């Protein structure tokens, strides 16, 4: 490739040149959501960063095939085969069936992704579609001696591996438990780090989704899903596997163990992990009760793309702390940026030499381990440069393929409104948004009524506040 991406590889613990298995093509896998609740903005930070990685690969010339699973069965509330199935938990919470919960929250997830300009992967596969594939892989692991049956469940035997901790760099004595749940004791396990490949009714009598298997009626463990779904669509050799740092252990560690035991060779060359989004109290999670969602941000008057820009201003391998004060600052910067771009005149010829120079700076930033902060700096450098507006606009449009901030998207105006009236309405909507954020709902209602008296009806939507003349 003309531009070589350098990327941090969790497997080797260093930044290294990205070299795919097949020249010009990239196979990429993303751990998808467990669709038992809305995704919080901490979850979505990861998908934003993975979206930038995919778009960067495409931008510099690779043909990418990206696959993502939807976990609609098998993910327990404890990542170490303990606790209640998350899908059943969601069904009980809302008095719906598991499949109703899965359908609703899958749609909600992709709606949030759309509002953040996150591209839908080329293949999206629910776990419940692949039961036959799970059973086949487990049968092979049993035949090869990497798995055993105990207490009617099927377990992977980690003692059979020379380096179970290849991804974490830890060992048996200093077990890496990451940032999720501690390893719990299971009397059926031969070794404390063994993990379940298939649960039978001996685990939970009330499991909603069950299938026939050679080992009894039951359902798959969580870890087996990603291995099988990725191989189904990408084959036995994969270039990049993505996830959050909390997936490193045990989920991705277990994926490597079972996948390479099944295939008999190295499975994935590069592991891309995104760090947490924190608030002042620590890591964001659903277990805290109230959690921040895209819809909540929208209800407070924030454009979801402001949150995307907030994420892009930090490196994906660094923890990022969220606060409304910082989001307000990013909102101001985003609005100024769009206003500056909107003032550019699309006239004249593009300066090809200047275009290539500034594009190369942008590419260099992205190829330095997806340095989105430097990429945004490259964008501002274009706007400050002594080049004509046509060239600036061409570069902004080009950069926005990766940044995906709608930098040149025109604001829709209601028919029949003058520029003066439009400016007034938008100013009043901004004041109302500030009033709502300050919880001054009386003032917000007063602004709504004032606009209505002037023949302007406003409506709050997921995309922000819209208006029309009445």
C-alpha cells in the first residue's frame, strides 16, 4: 500500500506496521453488543474508534470486510461463567420475551450508531443464528482433547495450552482479572481458568433459549460465539480483532485459546483495544443504575456528533473522562468549526498540489496508530492555510469520510423563512437548549410559546430540535 498504517497490537504490546494476510484486503472482526439494554456512551466510544479504524483502512486503499456479532444468548452477568444470562435479565426487567428484547435493543443500538455516523459492518450475525457452528467447534475441541464434560456442561481445558495468557502477558500466579468480574469457583471445572463452551439445564432451569446438542438441551457459552461467527464469515485467518480493554481477559483470551486449538494455527494477527470512558466516579457501566445514552444527550440538546468529536479529540488507547462542562466546550468548538466551513465559497479550481500536501498530513496522523487528535489538527491547519476556498472544501469533504462529523452538511431550513427569521429562530432554540440543560423548564416553555406566537412550531427529536412555520 502507498500509506502504511502503524498500529498498537495488544498481542505484541507494541506499535507495529500493519501487514494483512492478503495484499490489499483486510478481514476485521468487532465484538458486538449484548442486546439486553441500551448502549451507554462508554460502549459507543469503542464503536466510534473502531469505525474510524475501518474508515482509515478504506481511506488509504484497503478492501475491508468487517464482521460483527450480536450477542442474544449466552452472555452471563459475570464474564467468568457466573450469574444470570443478561438476555433473560432484560426480559424479566421488561416483562417481554428474550427475542422481543433482542429485537428492540438491536434496533436501538443501530439507531444510536446511525446518529453517531458509525458505519454498519458488512456482516452482522446474531449468535442465535449459529448454533450448529457452535456445536461443531465444540465437538472438534472434544475430539482433540481440549475440552471435557463435567456436571453435564462442556468446558475448555486451559491446562492443555502452553501459553493461555498470550494476550495479557500474565501467568497462573498473577491472574489478570481485568476490570470486570473476579474469577469464581465452579466445582465442575478441573482448573480455575477453564471456561464453559456449552451449558446444559444443569446450569439454569429457567433459561429461555435452549437447543438440542450431543451433551443435552442447553445453550452456548459466550466466548464460543465470536470464534465461530468470525470463522463463518472471514475464514480461519483474521487480520484485526477489535474490542474494549475489558474484553482482553477473559473474553479475548478465551477466544484465542479455543480458536487456535480448533484450527491448529495462529488465528488473528492484530488485536485492537479501546480504553474506557470514565466519569468522575470511575468507569461507566450499566450496573450503576442510571447511565448515559445518546438519547439522554439529545434530550439535553446535544448533537450526537459533538460526542463523536469529543471522542476523536482523545487517543483511543487512553482513558477519557466525560463531563458536561467538557461537552459544552466541544459543542462550541464544533459549531464554530461548521460555521467556518459554511463560510467557504465553492468557487474556482482545486489546487491539486496543495490538496495532496494537506491530505498527506492527514493520512500521516491516522497512520500513527489512529491519532485522531492529530487528524483534527490537520483539519484546522487546512482552514488556516493560505489556499483557496475550493481546495479547502475539497479537503474538508475528503477528511470527513473518516471523521464523519457532517462538516459540510447543510442545515435544513423550513420553507418560507427569511434568513433574518431563521437566524432569530435558531438563536431562540439555542437559548431554550441552554435553559433545558440548566433545568429551567419554565424559561424553556416560555421560549417555545414565544416562537409559537410568531408562527413557529418546534419539536424535539432524536436528531435535535426541528421547526416549521405554521
